């Protein structure tokens, strides 16, 4: 495997991560996962914009320009001959003697490498079950931080019970999943939590909203309660790896008629169509 380390692509064996890297000690850094279809990064510009935004919010200056980062990531795809999967990239604040506060001069550490996975077709076709849990995370979920402890705990809880995802509830309202955004459909109107500090504004979420606009399908960026979720006609979750994933059960309660919803399936096919005809930016 070839890995990007700041501005250089090296063999995996030659990557050196210092034990005093603040990413290792504090989770002091940010990340992205971009999907690769047929050797092309999907929505790479959007992922880079979000990466820079997260970096700015925690006060790290990336060691390269957005365009350099873009071409470096494209090189990682080429050098690894990656056709299907993703690229993980993360940046930590860098190496320093361990203390909470930091000097501004630390050199950030950027790495990017391929992830090998394919579309979860079976689950997309058959639908999945999810759990719910109190959203005990901090109030800056808009930052794609390396600190994922509660997300991990709740994803593992779902996994251990044979569910696909855990959906968070904050102050009675559905926010998002541990690694997905949540949508519900009631009487043909689609709702999803607004993109504020309590969710990550998913690239897939934004793409779905864009597709809804294009198709003149009504939607609102408005939060809803767990009860409204349970009473929905259709529920689906979105993410880079899941795309548009139908949810058939929430906490063991069946949603709608218990089958992947018609509008959900239509949105997934619009999404698949979009991958094949990416917009020129
Ligand atoms: N919310 C959280 C907490 C996530 O980790 C993710 C996955 N990055 C998402 C939503 C979905 O975002 P995207 O569509 O950009 O993958």
C-alpha cells in the first residue's frame, strides 16, 4: 500500500508515526472518507472543503493548498491502482511534548491511504434495522473530529445486537446516526435535521437535498421527534459508504409497511445515476 504523508507518497512500511503525535494522544485532528468509484473520487471538492472547514474550526492550517491536496489524493488513487473503495485522509496537529495546550508552530501531519470496500448491496436492497440512543456527544458535531469515542460505543452496540446503526436523540429530537445522516418521509414530505452544530453536514446528505431540488420533491430541513420517526412512512440513512440505505425497523418497531420505501429506492437510483454523470465544477 502507498500512503501520502504530507507531500510525499511512500510505502506503508516507511510511514513513521511518532508516539507524541497529538492525534495519537488526544485525538487532536480531523478526517474525511471519500468514495472512489471506478478509479474516480466522488465529490472530492466537497470533501476537501469540509476538511478545510474542520481544520479551521480547530485551528490547524493544512500543510498544502486545496488544489495540492486534491492532486495528492488523486495520486494516492492512481499509485494504489484503486478502482473501488475509498480514500481515508486525516490531519493531526502534529508532534509535541504531551500537554493539553499547544504551540502554534507545530507542524501538522497529513496522511491519506486507500480503503478497500464495495457497495453494501444486500443491505441497500433489503433494508436495515437501527437502534436509538441518547446523543451524549459534544455540541460541535459539525467538526469531523478524530474523537469518535461515543460514536464507536454506539456503533458497536448496534453491531452487537445485529443492527446496522444507532440513531442519536438529543432533547427528544433525532439528530443523526453514529456515521450517517437520518431522513424520514411522511405524506410525501422528506425531513432531515438542519445542518447546525449538532450534526455533521454529510456530503451524501447535501447530494440528496440537491437531487430533491432538481426533481422538485418537497423536503424540509427540520428536526423531528423519535415518535415522528417511528410513525414515518419511510426512513433512510445516508453516508459516503452506505449511499441511500432504507431503514425498516427502529428499536424493533417496523416502519411503514416494513419494506424499503418507494421514494427511498427512487432517491437511491437518482444517486447512482449522479455517480455515473458527475457534474463539471
Ligand atoms: N454523520 C456522521 C457523524 C458521520 O461520521 C458521517 C460519515 N462521515 C455522516 C454523518 C455522513 O457523512 P457523509 O455523507 O459525508 O459520509
